[in-house]
């Protein structure tokens, strides 16, 4: 009875449905364990798990919407949501408030870049499908470039890894959609040239003016009666290295500059400088450098003195603790009484949830999670071969690659194969917008599977009706053998012989 209910309600690829529900169940279980550090406060454990389940329910609602929409309605909804996301991304880039060095959220909880990732995949699939017509390709290829590259460009300053997670699947979609090589190369070269130009502009900005908009700095405007002009007082902290005690320490500094510096007024507008400050060049550089130095230091760990080890652990405590959790992870995980990583790991429920899985539950569950994403890749490949339209094929390619690449990036960071990116493990890590959007991607894949099955059934029914009609109108032929008696003259077919 229950099996028939699910079979009638949850159509599409059953194995992908199984992957989705398996990840959801693992997510609830892992998040409950990761939240145990909050036992001390009132409702501290119940509340995070409760909100996480609410996010999963909202995600399933988004999955169900995209699962039941037709191809045309999916396109319309995606174009509308993409327009809203672009407007919000522009707002965040120009006037958004920075949190932890980045301006990503709107109203404190909504991430437009996540919804832009979802809708841009569908919009790109629409254009690639239409580009099968050469005339449409010549006429609207520039529109395709403007829409996709502008959206990725708005995400790039605040989230480099997110921009890559969108750009690479679209590139693969263009290849799968058999777009001309010339158009693909044009699409790839535009963002490279734009990034070089932005990097060059940011390099000529003076440090004093550039640092004015940095984090950990306060700005106040005061009137100076001596100069009879407004002056901007910038207070900021500077980290310096003490060569005697071999430690970093902070110093308070104050700079006084004109409220409207001539350099900004004549050469670089205030808004442009504010936008340039959103680019996290220093953060990206430090992450790559720290990752490179991390591997070198670990190889020569025994040669370091104690204070060097302490400084290294203090600067890279997230990665160090995740590596310790993975190193001590067993095949089946430790016993409940000896488990400690749920209380030690930073961001155990989000950025380093894979390390938590290994440390708390062992490699068996970790390999099972990886196996689920591999099954998703395999079944999506099967669906692509069964798809009859270019739109369905490239939508499945884009949605699957986004999920698989994000999972691979998260696991690579936790295993110290890649610098820290902040990307979550799809459907398992904590996150409101991320869970909703990843669920919508599953809805797209399952929706395309459902539509393909429906079209296949309709085609079989049409073929059956045509064959039945042919059989009804076809005269009955009867085979006679030697010795049979002919009872009716109508049974003999008269053939004229000339």
C-alpha cells in the first residue's frame, strides 16, 4: 500500500528520490550531533535542530514546486527570480553591509547569490536550447553573454567559489548543447579580460584611501576650524609583528584625511571605490598562501619550535582541527562517551561538517555520503541519455554538476586538498538559502525525469492506438492447407491472371 502510494505520487527516477531522502535523514542526524555544544543554554539544542528541519521542509516545498512545473513554467519562474536576484546583488555590491569580510546576505538571512545560481542554470539552458537555431544564435548570443556574465560578475566580488560553481557548469552545458567553439571561446575570454581590468584598477588605488572602507575601521567626519574644511577621521587597527617576543600584536592608529579627497573627486568616484572594496583580493590571496604554507609546514612539523607551532595553529585552527578529526577518524567512529569533535570543531555543522562525520561517525558513513553523490551523477547521466530535448539534457547537466562540484569542493577543503572556500556540503550542512536552492536543483532533475517518463508513456499510447486502428481496418487473412474444406466463397481471394 505504502509502496503504491509513493510510486503514484513520487514519479521520476526512484534512485534519485532515494538519494535525496537519504541525504535529508543524514543531515538531521548529523546536525543534531553538531548542535550538542549548545546544551548549556535554554532550548539551545532543540531550537537549532528545529530550524534546520524547517529549512529542510521549505527545501522540499521548493523541490515539489519545480518538480511539478512544466518546462515553460520553469523558464518563466526562473527569468523572474533571476531578475529579482540581480537587483538584490546590485544592492549588496553598492550598499550592502559587510559581515565577516563579505556582503552576501539581504535582511540577514536571504542570499541572492544562491537563487541566482539556481535560476541562471535554467536561463542558460533556455538559451542553449534555442541556439540550435543558427539565426537565433547570431541574434541573441550577446544577450546570453550579458545575462550570464553580468550575474556571475555580481557574485564574483563577494564569493569567488560560488562564481566558479556557476561558471563551470554553464561552460559544460554549452559543450553538451553543441554550441560552436568560437562562441564558447568568446564567452570564456570576456570574464578573464574583465578580471584583469578590475585587478589593474584596484592596484592603483592608494592604500590610505582604500583602507578607509576596510573592516575593523570606524569613520567619523569632523569640522576643522583651522583649515575651515570637513575632515574624515579614520580609526583602524593594525597588526604588527614583534621580533623580540615573536608574536603578532594589534596597534590602534588614526589617520585624518579630507572628507572629499581630491584623488577620489577627480579620478575615482566614491561608489567605484566602495565597489572595489567588496573584492576580497587579500582574503583570496591569504587563503591560497596559507594552504600552500600549510602543506609545507606539516611536512616539516618536527623541525619547528614550540612558539612557531603555536602561531601556526592559532592562524589555521579551523583547518588544523578538521585534519585532526579526520586523522583520528575510525572506520565505524568512536563510542558516544569518547567523542569530542562535536565540541572542538569550528563550524562543525556547516563548513567542516564532513570532518565532523569522519570524526564522529567514522569513514563508513563518510564513504556512504560520497557514494550518494556518485549515484546522483550516474543516474543523471542515464537521464541525459533518455532525454529527448536539449533543454532537459542541459538542465540536468547543470543542476547535477552544481551539486556534485559543491560536494567535491567541500570534501576537498575538509581533506586539505583545496583552500578554505566556505562552501557547504549539499543538503547536509546548515544553511537556509543553500538547502532550499539545492532542493530546488533536485526538483529540476526529478521534474525533467517525470516529464520524460510522461512523454514516453504518451508516445507508447499513440503508437498503440495507431497500430490498433491499422489492425481493425486490415482485412482478415486466413491460411488454407491442403485438404481443408472451403465453406464460404468470401474466404477465397480472387487474383486476376493475365
